[in-house]
C-alpha cells in the first residue's frame, strides 16, 4: 500500500486543490457549463463551499500522503468521498435524465479514485 497509497493521495490531493483554486477564483466560469452561476451571494457560497471544501480536502490528503500513519485514513477518505459523490451524481443523472460531458469527466475521476483507493487499501499489510 505504501507507494501506491501515497501516490493515490498525492494525485487526489492535487486534483482537489486544483479544482478548489479554480472554483474559488472563477466559480461561474468553472461551473457555468452545467448551468451553475448565480447572484453575487450565490457566487460567494460556491467559492466558500465548493472552493473551500475542495481546498481543505486536497490539503488534508497531501498531509496524509506525507505522514505514513495517516495514509490509511486518507485512502478511506478518498474512497468514501469520491464514491459518495459518484453515487449522488449517478442518482441525479437518473432522476433528471441529464448527462453532460462535464458529468462524464467527473465520473471518470470519482469512480477512478474510488477504485484506486480501494485497491491501495486492499494491498495494505494485514494485522495478525
């Protein structure tokens, strides 16, 4: 798990940081393609919740990558967070019938990192 898990955490962390920076800087530009824009207050909320959450999560995952004792918790976070997002996205697609290229790319990311984290967790040494 060590090398693979570390790289899953680093790549996921950098991805979340990058998306967080982009949304904080220009939420309407990043999310406008899926119809998300809004008022000045709405943009504040997008920056705070989407941008801030992504920045915090990305930072946490990079810390987990740097601290071997935290890697398992970080990988569980990657698996559960991405898996939860993918499940909710698929439910939203099923309920609305709406599917975009943005959704396709997001699902590749979410399902890919869910699988990568689970594989890294399965490779970890077993106790006793």
